[in-house]
């Protein structure tokens, strides 16, 4: 897959703006991969735990967003 912007370009933008880098690498090794190879200053957010509010999978979809207050 071709990147829209390079990591270096992104880091340059981060230095010029109030920009938060979020690494949402998922799967059983997501946090481990983040620890090994994330961009400097990026934070890790877990798709299943931090970005999903699954109350009832039958009506909520696979990864419904949490409410603003929960997020």
C-alpha cells in the first residue's frame, strides 16, 4: 500500500501544528508492535478497548464509536 504522506513529512507537520499522532495498530500484538516501531510522540489507542462501545453486537455493529464523554 502506498502512503499518502511519509513518516518524515508527518513528523514535520506535527512540529508545526497542534497534532496528535495516534497509532491504532490492532490485533493481539498491536501494543507490542507500537512499542517497537511507533513514530516519536505517537500514542497507542486500542481499537477494541478505547475506540469501541460494544453494548450489543447484534444492533451495534462491529466497532461502534463510544459517546464523546466515554472517549
